[in-house]
C-alpha cells in the first residue's frame, strides 16, 4: 500500500512590474521559510523568475524547475476554481480539501 503523502502549494512572492520578486516579497518569503516543515522530498518551481526566486527565498538550494507549473496550468486551475469552490461549500471543506476531491484538479498534480 502506498504511503500517504502531503503536498504543499505556494504561489510566488509579491513581484513588481518587471516580474521579479520585490524586496518586500523577499522579506515575506524569508519569514514564511521559517514556518516550512522540512525536509521535503521534492521542491518544484515554475520557470518564471519569480517562482525560482521564491524557491530560493524559501531557502531551497535544491529544487527542480518544471514548465508544468507555468501559466497554462494556472489557467486550467482558474477554470476549475468555480467547481472547487462549489465542492468546498457543499461539503464544508477547505479549498485545498475540495481541490483534492475534484478529479480534474487532482489529476493536475
């Protein structure tokens, strides 16, 4: 039987008009880094500079950059958000719990 696993999803830190993480974003990500439950089996980041910068600001030197986390995925998730919200409301779940119960969303993982 497969062991249960836990998945954490973080968005990039606040970024400026240039697409790079702002100084305030670096500071926020550094504070969040103190709360992360390490170690992680794998850390994945999208190809956007802000995603990579956030992984670094979280203190990860060993991470994998994967284009699957770029905007097409975000667009797909955006399309699924109404269904995820509906599932959350109907079943009194958090959005993450509902996400994991919507097959099309779960399959994205």
